[in-house]
């Protein structure tokens, strides 16, 4: 126990609150796009910069006719391995940044909410950086799992083509993430349906609690940090990248660093400091990380490098994400 802003600061309680905030506030967690697996967590807890995630291939081949003369031929179950990378992140705050939150009845929860929301944004920034690396020019998924382009307008047909990119596995794409500009473009086309109405146009002005709604029954998450190429000049267009995801498109695991949270005080300046550290795995399922890391773990800029990943799954349909590139006039 330590003192922070004249309160008894309990690290264990703070971390529990903060984890709840992370899970509750992140649309990617709530939708199931980011999934946690106990076996991956166990492997992650063993340490090491890289984490090997083995997998078995699907069973293939035709069945055989039973006979009491010729026995069945055993088939070999193919296997492979994904390689994930450990993220080591930290952030420090002065108590003055948190002071406004300490008036509540539970100051521990107040601090955890403020820092928890920060880590939600930070985690999503890392996820988006990985998407840039996977789908950027020359990236491993730019052809197999991507549709549209700089000359493609945003329509319902483009989204359906994105689902069709995975063939008979397209129904596994259960959520859509996009920048607000293409989102409202779809609103104008009456393609985004809130759960409380049959038409977005009928309710978008009068609704007391606006919501982002769904497309073809799939929840839509809006994030203005998703990739956009801004056009300049008369008649120019902006090119946006949206993403369709399936359940468990990203694997997640987290372990507590040796000192995940610490407090300190500069007695000469009267400044109190809170330090928060995170150690986690956030890995696109079906890929293998092969990037060069300058520090102890990748930066978001290193995740954005298209050379950072190779494809581990042979069947593109098992990689549960598709990029949709489209333009909107300025």
C-alpha cells in the first residue's frame, strides 16, 4: 500500500478495477474480435520475447469404404506454428493529472477509470498499427484478404464483396470497423440499421441515444484513427480503409510485470507520480511475426512495417479479417 494524492493506494485493487475498464470500454473486446485463450496465456507466461503458437490443420481427404480385408489408411494431421511477439509498454502520470477524478466516493476506481481508458486507446492503436502492416502495400494480406481501392466508391456491394472474399467462410465475419466518414456515408445510403429501428434515416435525428448500429446484422465500430489517405486539390478524394472481422481475429494474453504499478513522490516539488506497466500479447491469428525490433519490444511504427508479418495459415479463409478500401469526395 502507498499514498497517492493523500489516499491509501492499493495496487491490487487498482489493477482489478483497471482490467474491468479495459474489457468494458474496448469495442474490440466486447465484440469478440479480440479473444483470450487460457492455453495461450499459459504459454505467454513462460517468458521470452517471441511466443510460439502451434496449430493443427483441418482434416482433409475422402472417407474410405470399410472392409474386413483391406484396412483403413491412417492420414497425417498437418500442423504449423504462429509466432507472436511480446509487448512491453508503460506510462507514468503525475497526480495533478488525476486530481479532478479523486472527488468520487471510490478514488481507486476513479484513477483506474482514467488510466484504464488510456490503455484501451493505446491497445487499439497497437491493433490498428498491426492492420496497417498486414494490409499495407506489399503486406501479406493486401491481395488475398482485401477488396476495393482508391477508385472504388463506398457502397453496400463493396461490403458484400468483402465478405465474399472468404468464400463459404464469409459468414464468420461478424463485425465492421470504420472511420466516421465512411460510416456516415453508409448512413446516408440507409445501410446502417440501429437495433431499435428498421431504418437509420427514420431515427437518426430524433433518437435520444444515438448508436452506431449494424450492417447486415453486424455491429459497426467507428474509430477515426483507422487509416485514411487525405487527398489535396480540387476534385480530390480521401481514401479510407475499413475492416471486417470475425470472432477471435486477434489473440490476447496478459501477464503482470514484476512491478506493474508503482507510486512515488518528489518531496521537494510536492509532485506525486503513478507508473503503470503492461506486458501483453496481441496477435493476428493466422500470421507469424518476423519483424526487426530495435528495442525490447515492437513500437507501433515497427508493427506498421509490411515486412513484419508472414502468413502462417495456408487457407486465407481461416484468417478472419478483410480490408475494404474506398474513396469519398472531399
